[in-house]
């Protein structure tokens, strides 16, 4: 167990090491306790307008029941946090990072007060009476289908539904942070232990901790806030341009829109890339050099990949060096090692398609 954002979190469980847990998730199903994430419910008739002022998402055109990855931006276009927004008939269900919870809430509440003072109808409630349990892996759907007693093939990835599972009222989102099919299930606190026991009673399911979670998300090419994303990096530089809806590109209306829309039009000076590194693993902070040995960027995440048996990393380099196949170098403990720009994800995504 390790301290994380005021929580005590498991790095690994005693029956499986980090690598074995990673591989189990890729082949079977694992349960991650992600109750530390900040979950909020946004209500009021102006909720979409309000959240579109804070994020780059096109929530207006998001179908009811669907979710989208988005980012909260600051006035300079930097990323305050990344977030998942799920649209329901009467509310928005929003999940963001525990490590950014205080910062996110201060930011949202300051703009909320201003919005309300101008007559806007919106309210925010922190969902602190529910735990969040993630069931991830190619066998996740089969496990959950047995518990709910119905076929889930018509449940698209990135959709959210209210469901009753063994008598427990849950919010189920088909999403996750592993690159595999899976579900993030919001369960009342009083039912969380019982519900988790139901999941791990299935022989296809094991518990997994932060160690496997980090290597799984890196193989999937997914960013970790505070490492691959921060307030100095824009969504365009981070390769998250796809999160900015067509209407938002035309209309703007979010914090930092002037800079972000200019970057979409005129380009950026740095870009997020994936690397396969020869030799020792390149960790966060390692310098990225060009063929001539000049500093051109830095690593933001890196680890040995249990699935590919290669050392993979993510980082930022000068624009123009981001193309797949570009040969670069990374400096690890004073030694220069070859690194090749590689398209992410490093392993094929297993997301469910309807």
C-alpha cells in the first residue's frame, strides 16, 4: 500500500506480481478499486452550457447515455485535468483525477459562482457516497453478464447506464484505463465490499493495483495527469485534438480557446510521441536527443512493457520529429540509447464495438 492524493492505495496484491497482474488483465479480467477518483453530478438546465465553458467537449451534440474524454483548460489553453463526461437525461456524470480533486473543485466552483451570479441554472454535487470499481479485460463482459443476467453486446464502449446488479443499484460505464474492454461501476459505499466479492468470486477475475494500472495504460497510449499532461501542455500538443468537437473548433467559447484554435490552424512547437527504447527502460525525466545528440525533448512516462517485451515510453519532442519511424536517442543514467518513434497504442486496443 502507498499514500496517493490522501488515499491509501494498493500497488499490488500478494498473489500476483505487477507483471503477472498486467498479463492477467490482458488475458482475463481484473478488478481495480478506483474509488479515489473525483465523481461529480452536474444538474440544472444550463449544465451543458456551463461545462462547455470549462472543457473542449461538444456536450450539446453528445447523445444521451454516451460519454466522452475531455480536458479542463485554463486561460492559456493548458490542461488543468483530463476528465470523462457522461450525459444523462437530467444530469452530467463527471469523473476526474483524485490528485487534481482540490484544484479541479476550486476551479469549477469559482466559475460556477460567476455563472450562477449571471442567472445560470447549474449545480454541482460531489458523489462521495459511492465507491468506483473498475472491471477490466477481455473477459470482463462475460463476468458482468453472469451477474446482471443479460447480454451486454448492445452496450457500446463509452456509454453509461443505470443497472441493478444482484439487487445493488449501480451506474455502469463501459470504459476504463487499460486499453481493454471493461466497465467502471459506481456502487453505494455500503455495498462496495459485497459487490467486489461478487466479482472476485469468479475464477476469471483477480484484484489488481496501481503497478499494473500504470503499465497497462502506458501500453494503451493513455496519458497520466501530472506526468504526460499538465497546465503547460495544450490538448493540441498532447495529441488530444480529437477531443475538440467540430462545433467547438468553429465557435470556441472555452477557456484558452484563442491559443488552442490558433494551434489547430498554425501548428505547435512540440508533440507527444510514443517511443520503443533499446537497452534499459527510459523513465520520466530522461532526455530525448536527436541523431546528432542535441536535446529535443524529454520522457514523461516509461516502463518495460510486459505484453510486447520491449521498453516503451511516452514523451514530448520538437515538432517534425514526431513521425513514426524517426530514430532518436534517450539518455539513461548517462548512457545514450537508441529509441524509435512508434505509433500508439503499443498494443492493439480491445475496446468493445457494437
